[in-house]
């Protein structure tokens, strides 16, 4: 979402569950041209007054999977055709015995 400088938007965290420590509200702000994530928790002081506890952080970036993808060469043993041939031969022998 494009935001004007020094402004932002905060929304109720619809994924929060009872007893969960995740924020009650989340959003983004533009602070002097820098995009930040903002999180707010509803809290109560010792004398019972309600207030927001706030945390600013760098925008969340999903980590890219840098591990190479497995290929069939990595998954299947090199001698798989030999093993399949042996299993088929053994199965044929057993079927002849029955």
C-alpha cells in the first residue's frame, strides 16, 4: 500500500488467538520516507489504565529458499533399474512356486 510520508495504517490482527503473544493490531507506517512495520498490544497499567504498547520493525521479507531443489538423480539410487529387475525376477519365481 502506498502511503504518504509520515503516515500509516493499522488493522486489527485477525490471526490473533486467545492467550497468544502476537500483537492485537498490525500495520505499516512511512516514517521520514522509510517504510516500517508497526505492532500494537493492548495493555493495562498497574492502576488499571488501558494503553498501547508499540513496536516498530523493519518490513517483513519472506526468506527465499536457497537450498537447491532435489532432482530424480538425488532421490533415486543409480542402480534402481537393476533392483527393479531383481524384484520382478524374485516375484516371478515366487508366483511359479504357488
